[in-house]
């Protein structure tokens, strides 16, 4: 039987604060993105629809519960330092 994955340590920042390399300060939809992300965190939903692309974006809360980084460059990855 395979050994379960070991949980990764979270980055030293709040879950509602994305890493600057994943969401620039000057992104034109930053305020709307952060509002939608905050709503997903508050409601405990896995993510939200990106206002620019319409793609589904996973929340930091969902990713933190998963326990590890997938290395795919998630906008709200709670493991990126």
C-alpha cells in the first residue's frame, strides 16, 4: 500500500494574500479577483470564476486543505514563498 503524501508547510502569509509573483499589484482586475477569492474563502468553496478569463481558479483554502503544491503555478498557492 502506498505511503500517504506528507503535508507541505504553508508560506508565512495569510491565505487571502497571494504571492506577488502570482498576482501583480498592478493587475487590472486585482480588486475583483481578491474580492472573489475572499468570498470563496469565506464560503468554503473550492474557488471562483476569474473575471478576466472566465476560468475556474482554486482558492488558497482549498489548496491548503489538499496539503501539497502541484507545481502548476496556481494563483493562490499557499505554499509559494
